[in-house]
């Protein structure tokens, strides 16, 4: 009996030791893989930035002396604006107003740097909405050709290169201001990877920074699992608990996440939105809801099949998430409808964000070449509703009202008392 007990105890300890060693090894491998993937995304982004800025500079150098801004824009391609600063006749601000992407001060700094060096100069600054904008300028014989391109466009990454863990879109940051270190580091609950941009900026070096959640694996339930191994002392119990943990995680994820798009579900959106309205009511702040409905989506399914329609929905979800602010919530409401929660947003901010969301979908097309478009409705707490149910109905009604009259965006006409 004693010998059997000792054998059982030894077997249990061996299982526990093996499990702990295996868990530590798995965590180490997951962290290495995470950093490798994050580094690959960052390096890919840096290469894209350098290549595009070099291309823009080459175009500006090769532009004929009598070329117009329209000619230059056509050569630069979609997403890059161009203007011309004439020496003694026009300021950088006037140039920027004709091509509204970068502010006038950024254009003037780029112009001055190019005139001083005689070479193409690159400067980063604030854009006309929220994005940082990169300006490339090349001065010659009294004329400066200026190209504006948003940092977000420069940092477009092939989605096949993005890790499966939650990844924030890469950012272009000022190395002096951000005080970042090259390579992987941990900041709070984020794992950050930074690499320098090879292109020389006249106003200081820039880094591309990508980040994702730092935590990998080993939740509290898994730690409890290893404790149970000591008590149970058998492999069968280990396997059954492992299956239980996996199934519970899968069920929990399905309860809050849409399988097709990866967005939060309607129920989860309602829960988060209710909390946001409660906080806003207590603090005297606003909350906005945007309803987005894809135009003629039934035609996509009819023409190309539901598998193409599913791919379009997934691409739309990606663009919506890419466009919203940190802290905003994007949900798949049902079918081809999406809902966006903007805590703290006023009506003006929400309307501007609705326009940005619609514009972000311009890059989504079907296999048949059909471009995706959408209609949006906006409602704001407390003007259009005192709880989330009224607010959602108001945004939904505004969207359908806009669709009926052929407008891209509708704002709720109801009041909280209706």
C-alpha cells in the first residue's frame, strides 16, 4: 500500500514538473514568436515608408519645370497630394490650403529645408483631421514642388503579415519626442517594437512603432490547472481539464465576438454602450453612436456569391477598426449593418468620424470590381436619447432617412424626449 502511494505520488510530481517545464517552455516560445512577428510587421512598414518616400522624391526631382500641381499629383498617384510654392508669390500656407492635407507650417518647413540644401527634404507634421502627415519638397529655380502623404497611407501593411494577436496599426513617431528604444520593449501592458526609418527627416529622425498585447498564454485558469494536477495525480484528469478550459474559452469568445469579422457582437456592444452612457450621464459628457449600412450589399451576394460577400464584410470590418480612435467600439450589428460607439464624442466629432469611416471603405472592392459604399446615421447622448436603446434607434432611423433621400450621412432629428 505504501509503495503504491509513493508510486502515485511520484507519478503526480512527475506530471506536475513536466507540466510546469512545458508551460515555461511554451511561454518562452510564444514570446519569441510574438517578437519575431511584431518585428517583421515593423520592418515591412519601415521598408514601405522608405520606398514610397524615395519614389515621391524621385518624381519631384524629375518633374519638368513647367509642370502644374495637377500634373504632379497625377504622376504621384492616389493618396498623395501635390502643390507648388512659387518663390516670392506664395506661402506654404497658401499651398497647403489648395491641397488640404498638411498644415501650412509643415509645408513651409519642408520648403525652407529644400531651398537651403538644394536637395529633396522630408518633414512630418499635423494633418487636417487627425493623421500625422509627411511632406516631401524639392526646390529648384524659384519653384518648390511639394507632395503631401498621410503617415497612415505610408504605413499600410499587407494583412497576411499581421500576427494573430491583437495588433495596433503601426505609427510613425518622432524619435526625440517618444524617447523610444530600437527593437522590442515592454511598455505597460503592450509589447512594442520600434525600428528607425532610413529616410532622413529635416525635423529629426523618425521611427516606425508597432505594438500588441504583451501578455501571452498562462491565464489564471491554466495556473489552476497545474494545481489540480498535483491533487489529481493523473494524466486523464489533466486532459479532461484542458479540454474544459479550451471549450470554456471558445464559448466565452463566441459570446462577445462575431466569428466572421472578429468584431464585438450586438449583445456585447449593448453592454459596453450602456456602461458608457451611464458614465457619461454621471460625468456630464456626451456619447455618440454611428450606424453604418452597406449600400446594395445584396447585389454583391447575388452577383458573386455569399463567400465573396463574407470576404467583403471581413474587409469592411478591418477598415472600420483601422479608422476609429482608441477606446471606440466597433460591432457587427447584423447582416451588413455595423455600429460604432464613440465615448466622449460630440455631434461634430461623430459626424466627422462618420465621414472618415465612409471614406475608409473606398479601398474595399469585390472580385467583380464593385466598390463598396455605405450610408451612416449619427445620434448623440443626451440630445437624441437618454439611454442606449433610444440612442441606437435614433442612429438607425437617421441612417435609413439618409438612405431614402440619397444622402451619405444622416444626423438624428429626434430629441431625448421623443
